C-alpha cells in the first residue's frame, strides 16, 4: 500500500468525520421543517416508518463517523481489539439499516426486524470464512484483505436480493408496487460497495494512492447521502 497525499487526506478528520456531517445535518434541518410536513401528511404506516427510519439513521450516521474516529482515539482504543469490535459494530449497523428497510417494506407482516438482524451476519461470516481460507493458502496477505472480501460479499448479496429474492417477497406480500423503490435502494447500496471494492483493489493489489481518493466517493454515498436518498426517493414515488 502507498501512503501518498490522498491517503493523508483520506485519513484526516476533515474527510473521515466532519465532511461526512454536512449532508446529514442539512437533511436533519430539512426534516425538522418542510420534511416533517411532507412526511407527516400521510397515514400510511410505511410512510411513518420511513420518516422515523430517516430520523434515526441520520443521527446514527453522525455518531458513526465520530465514534469510530475522534472518539476512539480519545478513548485510547483506536487500533486495539476493542477499537476493532467498536468499528465492526457500526459496520454491521450500516448493513442492518439497508436490510431492515427492504424487509420492512417488502414483507411487512413477517418478522422483518428479526430477519434483518439475522441477514446482517451473513456477509461477516462469509468474509471471515473466505479470508481464513485465503490466508491458509497465502499467509502473507495484508490484514485489509478481509474488508475487500466483505465488500464483494455485500455487493453480491445486494444484487441477489435485488434481482431474485425481493421481487418474490414483495409479490407474495402484495407489495409489488414498492418494488421500484426497493430495487433502487439495493442498487444504491451495491454501488457504494462496488466502489469500495474497486478502491481497495487499487490500494491492495496495485498500490495506487488514487484508491484512497476514490474511497472518498463511496464514503459520502454511505454516510452522507444514504438517508436523504431513501427519504426523497420514497416520498417522490408515493407522490
């Protein structure tokens, strides 16, 4: 890997924390005014869920980038096992927010909360298993390899859900009208995971500093724009 100027920018609190707050803070300001009126005008339980979901995960986004960055350093756990567990908890929560949204809207009468929690562990278990097998074959692999495997794993999961599973779930539950929205959010998640994977190939395989610059894009999609995308896409389709 290379530690060039883009790596330094990527590692800074300006990029990894505070730049990721801009869009969520603007969105929360909107949600407190015009957004509240827009989302609150409907008695549809799904609309109420998306409104609450957007509020909760906008705040979670702010907490994530702060807790896994400056707060971890202040607590002295950055780079330790405790810090890794702390970070992994937020990674799982980031995946959970995608899965719980889709399951709640695709099959609302099923145990969508429990099912989303269970599905959240599929990719970590896959990544841990594949990474272990790769290390038995090639012991010199960098530690970051597991994250590349993870990114590819969630990318595949999102595309399989989008193409195969969610259409069947929505049809069985009588929620086929929501399918364009569900497919859109799964494609969105697939895109930021694909960009992370591409960036990590540039970094780990080719040793290119530009990979760190590319990583800034999916970071913004993941932290900054996910919740606004969900909110505006959902209520635009309802309109």
